[in-house]
C-alpha cells in the first residue's frame, strides 16, 4: 500500500519537474512528456521508455485462466513461449511437427499487438525422447543428427517466418568456466554446431534477430567473457548473430550483479543487441518483507541496466505470477520469484519496475 503511494508521489514529482523545464515552444515534446497515468502497464511504460517489457507465457494457464490471460494481454508488450516452441513439444514424434500451441500464442500476440520472442532452437534440455534415445543407442549417427538439427531449425524458423521477431537460436551452451558445455550437440557435431545453427536460422528467416542466450551472463565473469568471445568469433566467421540474451535468473541469497551495466556495455559497444530474456528473483521460502525488497532490487538492477544500455531491447520476466512459476519445481524450498503474488497482487518488485519505467519514460521523452 505504502509503496504504491510512493510510486504515485515519484511519478507526480517527475511530471511537475518535466512540465517546468520544458521550453514553451516544445509542443511535440510536451505531448510526449505529459504526465504518465499511474494506471499504465509495464508494456505501455516500456513503450514510452523505448524498451519491450515481456513475459514468458504458460499456455495451459493462458487457455484455462481468464485472469492470467487478461493480464498477459494487458501488461506486456512482448511474449515468449515458456515451453511450446521447444523441440520436445513441437516434434514429440519424429517427423510429425505440431505447432498448434505455438501458433495459438503467436495469434494471441498479434491480436494484442505484442512482439514474439522465439525460444529455443538448440538446447540440451527438453529434447524429444526419439532424438536422445536414437543418439544414445547409435541409431542416429552424427551425420544424421546434423541433418536432423538443420531440418528442425529450417522447419521451425520457416514456420514462423515474419511472425517471430527474435530467436534464442542456441541456449545455454557454456559452462561457468567459459568452456563449451558437453551436450549431445558438442559431443556429436563438434563446436561448429553453434555457427551452423545460426546459419540455418538466418537462411530460414533473414529478418529475424538471432540471439545466443544463457544464464549467469549478468556480471563480468569467465562465462560472460566466453559469451562475448563466442559471438565475436561467430561474427568473424561471417555468421549472422544479432545479440546476446541474458537470462537474468537471480536469487536474493546471492549479491545482485554489480557489474551488469559494464558487462552489457561491452556487447553494445561491439554492435550487439542485448535483452534480459528470463528475469526472475527467487528466494528461500518463506518470503518476508526483507527478501521481497531484495527481489525488487534484483529486478530493478536488471531493468536499469537495460535502460542504461544503448542496444538493450527489453526485459522479459520468466513468468509474472507466483501462481505459475518454474522455480519451486526446480529449486527445492525456493519460490516467490515473480513480480505479482499468487493472487495477482503487485509485489515490491512490480512497483520497483513501474517506478523506474515511469522515470525512464520521462527522461526518454525529454532527451529526444
Ligand atoms: C523452463 C520452464 O520454465 C519450465 O516450465 C520447464 O519445465 C523447464 O524449462 N532456462 C531456459 C528456459 O532457457 O527454457 C527454462 O524454462 C528455464 C531456464
């Protein structure tokens, strides 16, 4: 309660400030800098600040829960399928492609004027059993696997050509020490699988923005150094890579990433796009006021880094309500990672994002 009053006060103060400093003849600026109604959503505020504000979407919840569906439609300017574009879901049976659920999300996004991020083409998790079994028992040879991967990328990116703005082409290919993760892709195809994946994705949709995506890329580290070197190396080979997705799965029991802005700047300075693609901030349960404030700070650090980085396109949260979060199922005893609680009520993190977006929207309008 108190926090929302603080937000209102900050927004009000910023509005007064903007009106006072505007030159009398700056009509267009003045229109853009009109007070931000406190009712504006993250997506609308993001538009004003020049970034997308997105969420991962759980298709079961979207289909079955009107409150969830309404909130996805109204609150966000970008959507990412949480699961339904992953290989396990689009090709559970070899050679039988099923894009029904993913198509449904794309139609939903079009109806609500939202951007779609495609996630993900090459990963070591959520692969179909026919593929992992075939590789394990040798019935799929490395040459065949390469053809299968090529076909998968051409089929999927081709299916969504012109409809998916960005693809996480390769997901989580790096270890924490910066070496390449030992996946079936690396083991069977060698390190060239990454360049090939980008080449095939670009062939299938030359206008889609292509990303390398990973976790623990927020700070300067051996892993983010390796991601930087990886995309530079791809570019030096003439491979089309547009950007790097920084997942942003944070936890309040660890320090917030203090070097995120410096890290993102180097990608930006090298002409690469960045996005926060899977932001959340989990905590050891039970939640309390201190942990919720720390989570708000974690979200704020990520949003501010994006707002302050020239080529950062947006922030996508990996789920927006604690009612539907991947965290409790994966991190035992942890949760409360999202910006709304399980009753869709705003948490401090939601208010923190709003506050900084309101302020950014103003300075964006004033600077142009
Ligand atoms: C997670 C989904 O949220 C879960 O529903 C699913 O069971 C497993 O995958 N990094 C990623 C995402 O790139 O695809 C993962 O999504 C979370 C971690």
